[in-house]
C-alpha cells in the first residue's frame, strides 16, 4: 500500500468530518457502576449508520499509517489483547470498542481539540489510537501513560475520548492546546462525556438542581444539556426501584438520543463481558459475549453487519472476515458520506487491503 494513497483517503475522511461536525455533536457516553455491576453506554451520532462489529486478534504485529503526517515515525506494536470493535470506515479504524481485559474506549466530536505538534514521539491517526489502546492497555492508567511515548498525528479529526477499565476507573481524554488533558478519580465526579470539554460540562452542571444550583435539567439536544441529563440519570440509578442495570443504561441513552442523528446505541456490560446494541435501521436489541470468540491470531477474525436481521444472541451468526467484506463496508460508508462520495475506487481498494499487512507473530 502506498503512503500517498492512504494519505489521500484519510484526508478525504478528515475533510468530511470537519464539514459535518454538527452531526457528531449529539454523541454521548457514560459509565455506570453499581456494586459489582459495571456498564459503559454510548450513542453514536452521524449521517450514516453502516457498520460492522469486528473481532480483533491478540499477538498481531502492527505498524501505524499516521496519514496526516507521512514523514512522522511509525508506531509499531504487538496486540496483547483481543478486542471487539464497531467499525464504519474499515478494519483497524474503530469508532470504539472493548478488549478482553475490560478496557472500553469510545470517541466523540470535540471542536476545541488540538493535537500535539510534531515532536520526537512516534505518531498514529486518531482512530488507530483507539485500536492501539485496545490492543495494548488493560487500564485507564496505561492509556494515560502511553502519551509519553506516542502521540496522535497533527490535524487528525477533532475528537475526544471516554475510557474505562474493569475496576470501574474511568477517564476523559482530551487534547487541548496541543497537550493531553485528562480527568480521572477525584477530578472525574461525573463519569460522562458529550461534545463539550469536560471542564465546561462540569461548570455547566453546577448550575443545576442536585449539583449545587437552581436550574432544572434541560431537555434540549445540545451537548451541555445532554451531559447534565446523563449526570442526573446516573445519580438516580440507585433510586430506580431495582430497574435492571442494562435496561437502565439504554434508558439513559434514549434520554439523550437524537431522532435524526443517533445511528447506534451500545451498552457494554464490562462485568459480564457482554455487549448489547441496536441501530436506527435495525432497532431490535442484539447481544454477543466475549466468551463466543477465539482471539488466537492463528484463527480467522469474525465479523457481523450491525444491521443484521438477527436479534438476541448473535454468537453463532458471526462470519469470517475477508478483504471483500472490508471493501464493501468502506465503499458503502464512503459513498454514503457527502465529502467522501467521489473517492477514487483505487484508494478505497488500498484502505481495504491494509489489514493484509498485519501478521501473526510466531509463538516462541
């Protein structure tokens, strides 16, 4: 795969996201912990809903593309953990997911994002950063510590992240004025994130009843009101008359969803390593368990269309991944995205073949 080809493809994607920013400004995430139960909820808001659930193997040797800086040093790593991700623009470019260690990483639009200027660290693009963390980290602390050795490429899309691990620790990860800014532990009193900086969200929340102010919780679709609404519902769970926690998590997602833009609603049951989801075009609930997957890199990766007509347990319905499936997904997503619809087929072919460059490391 030529570096120029990948560079052009991702620049197209970058331009589409910049011009379509308002569609992304309805994404919402949260972490809910109650006793031994740990849940991560996420609404993905965008103009199209095509997507595949994809299993990713451990012990794979990978190299970053860092498309926004072709001259930057590549990040090289070996996947330590298997993961399952939700992908729209191709394998290895997830919008979010969870690994077998219980780490969850999800992305949201943030206009204020400014990634670091080039320095001595190796670089990778923002969605590859998600896969890198799922491949290599088991804890929030490890995700934060990675900033010492890697960085996200300059001019990557304007996103920030909510991360959680199996202990219930969570962190918001933002890049402001060229530096990683994170909130965790005592600096993260509310485990939620929408499309405003966490600092601005907390300040807004303080003006509301139950959080130090007198203002009623709002029901608009703007980012700050959605953050306040999620925070309020998180605080009320223990008084929800025993409502089952996964069901309650979906009720939070419903309260902050957009009729026009919400494409996917996902609930990760981190405790049970089970994932539930539904889509705008296939709204009946589906689920799968990590126990259904073999993450040995000598076995074939499995995938499933998010719009499958199957419901309930999907464990037996995943099919083997192929470059053809990846190419079909990329073609649908690019053609369905206004600023990508004229992308040359040759470039999409190259992106679809990128996973072929990833090899299984031989066991010693």
